[in-house]
């Protein structure tokens, strides 16, 4: 429809953006030197109704701290990142209300 993205792409973007944001937040909190981060997020789509399956992401971190310290940061953020955890733990989503405006001529 020409908008440049779809809901599935936004879902995966949310996973990557959340992890990236939390990585920098936790790096500062834990005093780990992180200079650059690259995250790739992938998923399969299927079922009826269609849903994301096998969501996975890879992380590339450049920093000035020792490698084991950065590795622990990566694993820590994997445990605390809110959006990945929402998907992992099956957050309930419900339609709370709707409004219809209809053309009486239709």
C-alpha cells in the first residue's frame, strides 16, 4: 500500500530496538564500554491465523571492555529486554474497544 513497512516488520524492529536500547542502558549502568551495536532480527511467518514463529536475533558489539565482560552484558540484556521477554512469555493482547463511523449512504 506504499507505506514502506508492515506490522510484522515493525514487530521485529521493536525486538531489535528494545534489545539495542537496553544494551546501551545496561552497559552504562554496569560500566561496560560499548561503542557500536548491530542487531539483525529474523522470523518465520505462518499458521492460521498467521503469526511470527522462530523469532531470533544476532548481535554484533564493538567496545573497549574485555570480551568476557561484553559477553556477560549481551547475556544479561537477553534476560532483561522487555519486548523479547513479552514475546517469550506470551503477553496477552486484547481488543479493548472499537468505534465505527459509517456513511449512512453506504
